[in-house]
């Protein structure tokens, strides 16, 4: 992330991360506090230290992962789109799952991606690097935690832990929302609560 800032000639930025990106954002805020103007953590979990007391993923999602749903033929566009839409359906809150919108977005992603298999499998195959030292209470950047109350991957207790441990962090619950980008009905609330506003760098 700091390399990106260097490439654009920026000393610092407002940093937003969702899911794994939220964990990476925490790491940047700890390792390079002078380069993070503010922090927005969405649908994510405390990155340090590892802990077992946080609520586990939902039983339904755990069973789905355990079933080892067959991967699609990555050369078949329609099969890949159907697979990714089905995956999103498992993560997002039922009330806010807009299949037409998700499908249109997935189609754009598939059509612009040179290697879909690599883009989907990178989370699982990425090797763990050295984590930044420190604790969440050492994060100095103004922080907003945004989290759906129906997140099946990181249940809401993960957000509460973040907000409790990061000094002066604010917590914005999204009622009925799952593990997803904040849906349209919440856009106004999210924008108004955004500490960075314009010029925010996002880590997905």
C-alpha cells in the first residue's frame, strides 16, 4: 500500500478496506501510522492478535464450504458467472441480495479479468507474510467500523471487538446486511459517516 502512495507521490491517504482488505488496512495503520489519515474497516475482523473468543462463521456457511462445491470451468464464461453469483448469495444478507445487480457486476469483472481462476483463488493461495507488531489500541487514525448485523463470515461480534479496541473508533451497524459492500439503502449513512470522504484509497 505504501508503494502505491509512493507511486502517486502522496504522503498519506484515507484508507478503506473490506474483508481481507480490512485486515491489510489495519496492518498498514500499525506499520505506517504517519501515512494513514483515517481508516474505514468494512466486514472485517481484528487482524492482531489472533484470538479464539470471536464468534465463528455461521453454521450454514461452514456447511457450504465443507461441501466442497465444485469449481467451474474457468474458460466457460456463463459457468463462472453463475458460480460467483451463487457465492455472493451465500455471503450477502438475503434482504439486500440484488441478483440482477450482482450478476451485472460479476459479468463486468469476468469480462475485464485476464485470469479468473487466479483472481478467485488468490486469497486461499496467498502465503502469510510477516505481520506488523502492535495492538489495535495503538492505531491512531480516526476509525469507522462498518459491519452488517447478518454477516455470516465475520459475525457482528468481530465489529464490536474492533470498535472496542481501537481508540475512539465509531461503529456503524448495517441492519440485515451480510458480508458485502454496503448496499444502496445505506449509501447516504455511510457517506455521511466516512471520515475520509474524497481521496480515499480502498483495499479489497
